[in-house]
C-alpha cells in the first residue's frame, strides 16, 4: 500500500471515529477498542497479531496522522 493510501485511510478513520478529548474511562476504552479493531494500535506487528506488518517509514505516516488530531 502506498504512503498516500495509508495516509488517506488513517485520515478517514480519524474523521469517522475521533470525537475529541476522551472524558471518561469508558470513552477511552471504546476508543482503544476501535483503534485495535481497525489495526491501528500496533502498526509494526504481524497481521496475525492484530498489527499491520508495516515497516517504520509507513508506520510513521500513520503515526503522524494520529498525532495531528
């Protein structure tokens, strides 16, 4: 997958799911569950372990998008 495609996917995910600061532990748990379910939590881990199997440069593309919100 290209860097642009990864960036677009991360931006679309964040636009759909990130609603601003997490105010309660339940909100934090729900957010983390969505991040894990969509395989954004452990980008470098193998896919069979709920990761994406990305190399560092591509993982950083997604990390920058998450850091921007």
